[in-house]
C-alpha cells in the first residue's frame, strides 16, 4: 500500500483533504440508497473506473483484497432472500423476490465502499490521511497515535510471525500450541514490545519529538483540488438524485421499441 | 464482529460516528491531562502489539479449533480506560483502511462496540470492582474473564441493534439476537481466559506494568464522578440508539404502506417532497397497517405487475449500458496511463 501511495500521478498530487472529502461524499451517497436499489448504484462504478487507472493502482491487487473480505457481506446478506420472499417483479416468468434484490444491493454497496476506501489509502498514503484528520479537528493525541501505530505495525507483526513460526517448528504436531504456552508467548511479546516502546520513546525525545509528524508533500489547496472535489461530489449527488440507468434504459426502449 | 458499511444506514452510521468521535475527543483530553502528550508513542507501539499478538494462534481445548487474542480488555488493563479507548479506536481505523475489515461509515459503530464497552463498562465496572486491595491471581483471572465476556456480549448486542436500526437486513430481532449472543459468549469466554492468562503472566513477570500508564492515580479508587458520568453516557447513548431504532420502524412502515397502496417508487428520487409526502402517509395510515403486511402487499403487487415489469426492464437495460460505459472509460484511461507512464 505504501509503495502505491509513494507513486506519483495526477491523483496522488491532489491535496489529501480534497480526496478525503470526496470519499466521504461518495460513501454517504452510496449507503443512503434504499435497500431495494440496484440500478442507481451502478453509475458509482465510474469513480473507481476513473481513479484506479489514473492513480496507477493494479486492479488484481485490489480485487484480491476485496475478495478476502467479501464473505462478511455475503454472510449477513444471504438471509435476505430467505426472509423476504415478496415478489418484486418478474423477468421472463421468473419471479425476483425483494430479498434477492436487497441482497444484490448489499453486495454492490459493499464492493463500492470497500474499493473506494482502499483506493483512498492507495492514492493518499496513511500519513496524508492522518494529517487531514488533524486539520479537520481530530485531537493531536489521536492522530499521532494513529501514525505511531502504523509505523510499528509491520515491525511487530513480523515479530509475531517469527515467534509463531519458531513455535510451529518446535511443536511437533500439537505440543506447545495450548493456552499455557500461548499466554507465556504473548506475555513475552508484550514485555518486549513494552521495552521497545520505551526505547523508541526515549530515542524520539532525544531527537526533539514534540508530538508532531511532517509530510513529504506540503498541504496546499489549489484550484485543481477544489475542482476535483466539487466535480466528483456534485456528480455523486446527481447520481443519487437521478436514476441514470433507468433513464438511459427508458430512452433506449423508446428509440428501439 | 466488525460491521461493514453495506449493512448500515447513514443515520445510524452518523449517530455512532458522533458518539465515537465524542469518545475520542474526551479520551484525548483525558490522556493529555494525565499523561505527557509525548508519551503517546508508547500507546502507538502497544496498538501495534495487538496486531502482532493476532499473528499467534493457540488451540482451543476440546474443540480443535484455534483462536487468537482480541486485545481490547488487555489494553484497558494495561493502559487504563482512556488511553485504551484511543488505542482500540486507532487499531480499528487501520483495520478499516488497510485490511477492509469493517467499513469506514461503520467505523463509528465498530469503535463504539469494541472500544467503549471494554474501556468504560467492562474495565471500570467489573474488572476494577473485582481486582481491589491485595491483588491475587484468582482476582485477576476472575476480573479479566468476566469483564471480557460482559464487554463482548454488550458489543454483540450493539451490532444487532445497529444493524436492525439500519433496516437493511431482513433478520428478525429475536433470531439475530439468538444467533449473535451465544456465539459471542463462546468467543468472549475464550478471549477472557486468554486475557486472564496473559495478565497473570505479566503480573508475575513485571507487576508494575499492570498499573501501567495510569501511573500514580490512586489505586483501586474509581472516582464516583467518573462512574456516574460513564453510566450517564451509556444511558444517553443507549437511549439515542433505541430511539433511532424506534424511528426506523416508520421507515419500514412507509415501505409496507407504499406496497399496499401500489405507489412504491423504486426509481424515484426521494427528495424532500417525497419525504414529506411519506410523513403525511405515515400519520394518516399509522393506525391501520401492521409492520409487514405481506399478503396484502403481494396482492397489490400483482395488479401492478405490468408497469413494474416496464420499470425493471428499463432498469436492467440502462444499468448494463451505464456499467459498460464506466468500464470503457476506465479501460481507455488505463491505456492512456500505460502509454504515458
């Protein structure tokens, strides 16, 4: 993700604040539809369809991430077709129940919001988002907490993986995977983390850390940023108010009856 | 346990965002007052510890399946409620942004369900009540297990109420509760026992750590004002959530009314006008119709089938055209990017 965020493209150069606002409008519009809405959600795919190639984000990478979490949405939505069997409309004699429609709607919303969130991080970077949050009034303590968490996340995860692997290699079959050894293992990890945190803290203090991080790209709100935000936001709102696919479909049916 | 955006309505998401944001602001203030602001790095690294701890599994005796540490209660015990709430919130933000674990709109809900209950209910009202005076292993184990179980039960209940208040899933309340609570009782027990095991290990190895960042705060004395404030907050927020739940019934009603009267507007923009109209409908029809009147609805739907078919055909046709256009734009942009880059 950080490699992606470190790239340079027209989308990356847009101010993080503009991107965060645009994203919020997007998510707000997508989730505000009624539960039986399917067709009006489709135009929103334009947003990822434009940003992904412009931001040079590999599709496969994103698709894998979405697939990984898709079961959650399926798990909850899957009950809709079972409980809601009212036939909403029928296509070629096949009745389509309200549950099927709302299930489809849940899946569409899920994919849209997840893709958008991942996309936001991939073109903004985590530090950019944190800096934006701080500008928007999030307390300093929390934004610094976020950045510190993010910095040490990977270091410590690697340590966790190493410990886990070491245990696996030593525990032939099941020995040593029980609760007793687990808690000792976690306890040691915790002690080590604690000491590491104190060392880091000391090191930062001795380098004049005052609870503030600095960004690689300076935050500057230019006209391009404002245009980006306004254009996308108004597009999302129009898509929310006008059901475009419905209109296009009706037009096509009239032209080619 | 992490909720996704697709299951939430903006109202519920917004309310929970507001609740969690208030929590974060309050805790940041508290942390700033009681701790050196520069001590925040310590919290950050401990947040990362939660991720690391989740890399290590253990086998659950008797079942053969494996589990891992959740961490909320452990953080509360180590850091105290305010710092713990901030750390849990930050962990959830990172999980939402990088691992798509829980949506961004749902972040407010998730922070509330997984952060508020352990930090401000389970920890002060259960753990601190049990672990007082001379600390013994029995007290530690008992306190952390019970506190973790209770927090997770409350959190699961929160998920149920928030999902139902949003009105997107069709699961009835009782079914959903019967589905969620027992599962989370089991998960909570495992979590509690693991937390207890880790806490007692740390207590033996380095007892100072359990006082943690709370430092010199008078041990064992939870100020009465704080408890009252916590209870008040719970009351207000629960009241808020429940009232949203109550107010979501009319939404459902609006639907059944629309179905019965055959004027359901699947394709119409619902601006202020239709909102007002539906409000009027609500007032006028409220006494006469039950929450879900499927039989009647089905009847009226049959009569309306032909016009509905027209709508759906144009919807499907138009939808595929728009979708194709969106992907075409993407495809062209991609070609363009490859050529230039």
